[in-house]
C-alpha cells in the first residue's frame, strides 16, 4: 500500500470509530469493533512493514480524530507489539511476528503507582529464579490492558532495569480503577502481578538510540483531538443562527478570530510533529528532544482548541449530545501522559542553561 492508500484507509476507520466514540465514552467500554477492524486492516502492520514515522503519526492523528481513546490503545498496542523485534532469540522473534500479524493485542504495562512520569525507571524489584525473575507488584494505567494477550513490562532485576515481553497469564489480575474524566474507552486499569514470571528469554535488548512508537506517537493523538475540535467549531458556527436577525454565529468577528487561532495552533502543532517525525525517520541525533517538544505543542493545541470550541458553542457544546465536551475531557489527558510538559520543560530548561540533569526516565 502507498502512503496515500494508508491515509485513506485511516480515514475509513476513523469514520467507523467516530460513530461509536460517544457510546464507548458514556459506557466506559472498550472500542472492540475498532480493534476488530484494525487487526484486519493493513494499518496494523504498516509500521512493522516499513511505513515512515511521518506516515505512522498521520495515521494516528486521523484515528484519534475519530476516537482519541482508540488512538491511545492502538498506540500502546503498536509500541508494545513491535518491541518483539528487540528479543534476542530469532525463533521468538518469528513467533511474535506471526502473533502480531494474526491480530494478537499488546499492552504497555510500564507505569508503576510510584514511578509516575519516570516510567522507564522501574522501582519494583523482581526476584531471581531459574529461567528468569518473578515479580509481585502493580502496573498502573495499562490502556487496553484487559484485552491484551501480551504485555511489555519492567522490573528491577539484579539491580538493573529489565524490560520484558510477557504473556498476560493468570498471575496477573485486573483491578478496575478506570472511572476517569476523559479517555474513558481506553480502560486503563491497574494490573496486579502475583509472582509473575519474567522469563530471561523474553528480556528485551532495547537500543535507546532507536525510535519508540509511543514517544513518537503521543503528539499525534493530541493533533487528532485538535482537528476534531476545530472541525466541530466550524460546523457549529455555520449551523447556529442567532436572533433577532437570524444571522449565523460565523458572522461574528470573535468567532472568526477564534477559528483562525484554532487553525494557527493546529498548523503549528502539525508542523512541529512533522519536523520531529522526519528527524526520527532520518535518525537525527536530536529526534528524542524534538519528539518531547512536539508533544508539548500538540498537547497545548488540543486543550486550547477544544476549550475554545466549547466557548464558541456555548451551552449546547456543554451537553453530552455534542462531542465537544468529550474532546475537552480527552484533550486534558495529553499533558498528563508522560512525559508531561513540566518534565519536558524541566529537562529542556536545564539543558539550555547548562545545568544539564539526566534525561527523563
Ligand atoms: C489516558 C492515559 C493513558 C495511559 N496509558 C498508559 C499505558 O498504557 N501504559 C503505561 O505504562 N502508562 C500509561 N499512562 C500513564 C502515563 O503515561 C504517565 O506515566 C502517568 O500519567 C504519569 O504519572 P503520574 O500521573 O503519577 O504523574 P507524576 O509523575 O506523579 O507527576 C505529578 C506531577 O508532577 C510533575 N512532575 C513530575 N516530574 C517532574 C519533573 N521532573 N519536573 C517537573 N515536574 C514534574 C508532573 O508534571 C505532574 O504535574 C496513561 C495515562 C493516562 C492519563
């Protein structure tokens, strides 16, 4: 498939996702029909099959425009699924390649209740056993984790952080904590690990100089939300007529300025995300920093565009019968997800001022 075909396919799925997004948000239910559609679609293996980081990001923004919760679980599935490439045993690489291609679902179980933004620095200790380590602990906010068959997870193993691709077996129990303000369909639950085996053969040999889908993708989820909010605002401004002259809202200058600002923010976020994706494609040394900065710009654009669209729509936008209040709630999650804009500013500010601390973990 060409890049243009992949983007067209993403538009088709985005429309399907948008039809069910309000229901899944209201019911806090997993977008299963989206999962079933995407595992049959070439989108699911596009990155594995060599799509550029730019195309991957654009696909993710289109899907997130339809349902940002789905965009989030799909990103976690992609980032965790493709981690199989870092397994040392070629037979296991072949096994997981087949699993991923047949549509097995993967989750990212890295965040610990105590680690917060430092999700790459596990605190929980695993104990050495024959053939690997065993972990008793908990991982928090595992998007799509209930549905996942396999998880990427981490623990301190013999004093060092270890990352593993494991089966989600019976030693892992889901605790329902997910009753959040937004991103409700991600069902990002707490997972309890009870003496879970982390096999040595499943330990990932991660190369920190190589891109990772989750860090590359997060900005694009916010871009999808910012696009959805602007699309809503333009439609509503044309549709709503105000008494006494029955003139469209769109004729008011502040509305024109408001949608112009939305477009400027969106283009700034897209431009930064594209620059960061192209730097990632070229493996420019500064791509990780550009990804962090692009996420800040996109997170802030999504929050600003969705709240501006809510202001434009007034009380009608405040009702659940319109999607805008969901866009606002979903947009608010972007800056909370690691790394937060505060973490990025802390790192970048110190770097620029010659007070360089360690990169965020
Ligand atoms: C919708 C959603 C889905 C998620 N999905 C997953 C998933 O699938 N898998 C997964 O592993 N995790 C997931 N997460 C977790 C997420 O990525 C973050 O790791 C987590 O939200 C951050 O931890 P915390 O909220 O405990 O924040 P903390 O790290 O405790 O931060 C608290 C506050 O301190 C600030 N802060 C922290 N460190 C610094 C610093 N160095 N400088 C300045 N300020 C700082 C933060 O900005 C924040 O304001 C998800 C989160 C959300 C909201």
